[in-house]
C-alpha cells in the first residue's frame, strides 16, 4: 500500500580534500557558481548514489531492479516489460492500455522508477512517462568554496620517453553542502505505489550513500544530518518553504575547514500537523 503522508527532508553532508561532483564543461573540476563562489552538486549525482546503494543492498531481490544504469539499453528493458506482461510488441504505443500495463510493470519491478519516476516513451515498446513521488534539489555549499588544483606525478607513463609524467586533480579542501527534497504521497498513490518499505529504504540510502562509494577523487565525504518533516495528511499541512526555514546553518569562520566550524540551528516550533524526525 502506497504511503499516506507527505514528507520534506534536508540533507547536510560534507567533503574534505575531494571533488564531490565534477563539471565536464570545466575539465571535471568541482561545480561552482561563477557569480557567488558557492559550490553545487546536481540532483542527478545524488540520485545516482541512492541508486547504487539500493542496488548493493537489494541485489537480486524482486522489485528492486534499477533502470538507470549502464547495462542493457532502456528500450530492451521496455520490451521486456511487454513480454513479461504478455503484451504484443513493436506497436509503438498504439494501444494505450498496453502502455499503462507496461508502465505499471516498470513501477513494480524498478525501485528508481517508482521512486524518482522516468521517461520511458522511447523505442517500439514505450512504457509511458512516470512522475516520481521523490524529488531532490541541487545541493549547495553553505560557504563559498575554494577549488585547488593539486599537481601529482604519474609513474604509469603513457609515452615511451621519460620516467614520470605530471597530472592534476582538482579538490575542495572542505565544504558543507545542503540539499532539500520532497516526497509526494499523492503521486505515490496515483502512479507508482511507492510504499512505507520503499520510504525506509530511501532514508537508509541517504544516510549511507557515501559509505560504500568512497574514492580517491571524491575524498572524504560524510552524511552529517538528515532532517525529515512528516505531515499528518496526504497533501500536507503547510508549505515546504516554511519547514526548510526551520533548519539554518551558520558559521563565524571565513575559511571553514571542518564540520565543527558550523552551527546547525533547528527551530523546534514546528507547525501543527507536522512532525520533525531527526533521522541522523
């Protein structure tokens, strides 16, 4: 049974001596707002880490496949939905009921589809478009970031001549990021069937999204806080902006270099009909 309550949530996480999300348009350096100097991380990057965690802990378990990953083509997965539901293939979506049945199959069998939604309208066997109940904004650093280019030496040469080659990696000495998200019970009930077990898996994935994703390039990344606002009703009891304003981040340091340089302030006067859950 799909969830019956609306939620909003706030993630606070940091990076130390690493590149949390490289920009391919800027030589894969950390993403930065050129006007303000604040760093940002895309929603796509964050959702990728959630997908990776779910695939790791639920591998092989029915209903927890991941659609968006580099294995088979999307169109092949869409055709599989038609075959599993015993629907005629290669009709290019001519039968609306068949498309709906294939869409429902994708929601039942792919966790990221019933969570984030997906555009599945391509190929000879389209599965429609699903608007997911869970949406995440870009993460933004809580102070301007300082991107440093670190020169490194490479012993694994690419050319025959010479003994060493020089390389470069771009890092952020330290940054604390904040991202906000939404969980719509209305969309879960109307479209995807996202249920309480899926929701609990989402919280676990957010809390642990960096724990099995460490790499030399990303440095030391840690989830510091996960604040969840639970509404008593399907459509919610107050605007999300009011709830997001209840958690503020401040610092007196001009060059923060640790999580302890920040103060996390939580206004406990939560509007009626909403409960604050401190998951981390």
